[in-house]
C-alpha cells in the first residue's frame, strides 16, 4: 500500500478506555492499525498508546485514517496523534521543567496535532494556572502539576482552544515506558 523503508512510530489516542468510557479493546485497535498499513503493532496499557512500524508515507496519514475508522466502526471520536520513535526518545530525554524522574506523577507531556504559532503560544495565560506550569517545545507541551493533575484547570480543552489544535496528554511514567519500548525496537 505504501512503499518505502519501514520505521517505528507511536500513536497516542485521547480518551480511550478512561473511567469506563469510550471502550475500545486493544485487540481491535491493533487490528485497525494493521489494516491501515501498520506492521508489528503493539499497545502499552489500555489507554491508547500504540507502537507500529510503517513507511513514512503511511505514518503521515495513519492518525487521520485510524481516527476515522474508530469513529465509523465504534462510534468513538478520538484524535490519534502520531510521532516517530526518534521524536519520542527526544521528548523523553529530559523534562525542561524539573526532575521528572524524581517525581514522575507531577510531570506530563501533551502531544499536539500541529505546532502552534508564536501568537498562539503568547496567548496562553502563564499565571492563570499556578502552581501548575507549562512549556511548549515544538509540538509538545511539557506540563508540571505539583499538586497533581486531577484538580488542574490546565486541561486538554484549554490547550485545544487556546492553541487551535488537538492535544492528548500522558504522564511521565507512561511516556518513559513507551520511550523504552521505542528504544527496544530501533
């Protein structure tokens, strides 16, 4: 379907199997990725973290194609954001806001569908969410929630609205595990 050299990619789905909502068995999700050109598809935990091999051409459109199939076949609207294994290893190398390894539950990363403009980043209200903080690097938002994420107002909805894109957030532990799986595959 898509000729070219294969590489490892990750896909990050938002809102899958969280709190008993949007139930999507990983077996079916993996099958969708395979149907759309992914090879050696694997999942990490049940919340929509996928690793797959594909050509660059297939990976470029994989998120949109899989998201459309999920909506069509399961009635679930879930963005699917794709990153290369190399990008994930880079994101996981260091959290720019502190020692995430020492306090991983307080740190997260948000993956953005598209890189925000400088004007969009400037429009974010830095002091509005204190003590929660954020830093945008490329198409990722590094987040620090010193009191935990549960009560924070620095949410996907705010990021999506302010940056005019779609986001999905993972805690530092999940990111580190997926990055380790990427290193094993590449």
